[in-house]
């Protein structure tokens, strides 16, 4: 269990930068932006970030995962780091140049005519984030989660402060009669969201620059060839993954209704609604940050397979609890969003369950990464993409924003199941599947019980909160009874992290 405690501790630290940062977004950014922008304007923001997510996979071509595979031996680390960094530098300059040259045609093609400046800003964001990928991967591989978290937090805080400066302070100063035209144009508010992100990404890259100091710069073509061969199928899987997550947005934009303006409003509603399940995605992301290098570092242990099974069980406990907690307190969480953008809350439970399946996929996919059979992951991801595309094209014209949610659930459920089945045939790990399913059943039971109580009693928000808190306590007891040992281990792991933080603070 010591390894599980270590992974849980690292996940908690990685989660600080993600979860605390996104909590700041919850408390500040989401309420702020969803009240400043209307549905259509927020739709533009959502659409641009969906496009950027797709391009980010192209820019990095999953070389960071190959870095874990080939840099895990200490003697190879610097050589792999230098070679992959030089490769990324060359390709990033090429991709950024393309975006600058073709920014206006791309903007026109994607339905934002005259907004090529958006894509030039995103070219710099993507360039900075790409060049940060290998230094971040190195921090994860050499077990430096605190440094990782600190730099991530700096990025988030700079971004938030700049958005507030541009969209709150500058208009306020203009109301006082000060001229802010040298830095602010009230007719281009959306642009300042992207500019703030750009500066934050450049600050993040600057903070990572010490990773390159005292490094012997070499380029090993043989290692790069192996890394690209390994990462190629993962690139396919990465592109497929972004399509699975983001394709609903352009399909809503084009096919939800015959009215293009109304469709952009639907995009805004959908983009706002998926902010609520973000805590699940943040936990999944934090887990993946910690787990991927963890799996590679411990692959040679005699008890590695047993550990992997315990990791999957621990993940399921926390993910099931996240699902239940968000759904039981959705009546309170909805106020994060502006009133005009709360119309899509019905997709929240569907997306939460989809993200739980995605987390299972991350757990089960370790078998083909360890065995250098990443092509299998590519095929599975392509199968998931086919499901996503087919269901989106069928469902979006019928049920608009619910189409991408159901498509995501079907896609990630398929990917998790197929990855598990193929893994059991090729690299058998005794996952405690029955217990994992029980945690999910308990969470779903708690959710449906809450919905039944709400429909039966139709009480005010205070009574609902009290009832839901009792349901949460009941479900926590059920989680504990399913497997007391691993539940105790998770609690001790996170307690030890908090204790270390307290001791560090007292020393300071």
C-alpha cells in the first residue's frame, strides 16, 4: 500500500495546481465571464479553445509520453530531454509560422471572419505551451510535483489577474474618465481573454527555462526515431481524444438548428455547462499527471500488476465520490454560471459519468504503453471517434447540447471496456472490477435517491442540502464497507500530504 499512498500524495500535489487553480476559475472567472459575455460571445470563446485543444495535440504529437518511456533510466534522461526538446523547438517554430501566415483564411473557414488576430494570439499560446511540455514531463518523471504545481499555479494566477485587469479595471477606469485606449478597446473584449492567456503561457515558459541550464545539448537521431515510432499511434489516439471531447462544439455550431446565431448561443450554453463537471476532469488530469510516470517507474517491480489494480480501485473511489458530490450540490454549484448560461445543467450527470469512464481508460491503457504496443491504443481511440462522430451527427439535430454528452458517454464507455478486455488477454491485471462497479452503483443510487426526494418533497434549497448531505454520508459509509483497507490507505495518504504541508509552513 506504500506505493498507493505515494501515488495518492503525488496526485494530491498535482491536483493542487489544477483543482485549486480551477476553483479560482470557479469563484472568479466562470461567474465573471458568464456575466460579462452573452451566449453568442461565450460561444466564440468556447469555440476558440476547442480549436486550440485540437491544435495542441498536433503541436506536441504526444512526444511527452514517449519521453516517459525512453527517459525513465537516469543515464538516458538528459540525452532524451535534449533530443526531444530540440525536435519540439524546430517543429513548433514551423507550426507557429503556419498559423501566422494562414491566420485570416483559417479564421474565415472556422466562422470568425476578420478575426485572424485571434489565431495569431493562439499561435503564441500554443508555441509556449508546447515548449513547456517536455520540461513539465521531466518534472513529473524526476518526482518534482511541488515545482510542477507552483509553476502551474503561477500560470493560472497571472491569467486571472490579467483578465480582471482588462475586463474589470480598464472599463472602471474609463468610467472614471481615464483614457485606457492605449491598452484597451471596449469593442474587442473577447480578445483580452486570449491575450491574458498568451502572457500567462509565456510567463510559464520563462519559469521553466532553468530546466535547460547546464544541459549538454545533443541530438540523438536514433532515440528520436524510436520515440516518434512509439508516439505515432499515441498521436492518432490524442487527435481522436480531442475529437471525442470537442467535436460536439463545431457540430452544434453547424447542425443544431438552421439558425447560425442560435447555434452559437447553444455552443455558449454547452461550454458553460461543462464547467460544472470540470472537477471530475481535473481529478482525472491530476491522476494522469501522477500515474503515467508512476506506472513506468514501477514497471519492473514484481508486484507491479497488483499495484496497478489497487491504483484503479483507488481512482474509482475518488471519481465516484466526485460524481456524487457534484450532483448532490448542483443546486448550489449552478450559481457559478451567469443566469443566462444555466440552461445546460441537464448534461452534467452524463458528462460526469463519461469522465469516470475516461479515467478507467487511462488506468487500463497502461498495458499497451508498457509493452510498446501503442498502435492498439490508436485503433481503440479511432473506434471511439467513430462512435462520437456518428452519434453527434445523429443526436445533435434532435436534442442539441445533449447529443455531445451522450456521445461522450458511449465513446468513453466503449474505450474503457475494449481497453480492459484487450489488456486482460495480453497483459493480465487482476483489477477488482466488482468492487469498482459497486462504487459506481452506490453513487448512482445516491444520485437517484436525491432526485426522488426532490420530486417527492419539492422543498427549498436548505432542506434539499440537508437531505443530500445525509445521502452523501450514507454513501460514504457504503464506500467504506466495500473495502475498508484501501479506503483507509487513501485517507492516510491525503492526510500525510496535508501534514507535510503544515510542517513545511511551520518551518517557514
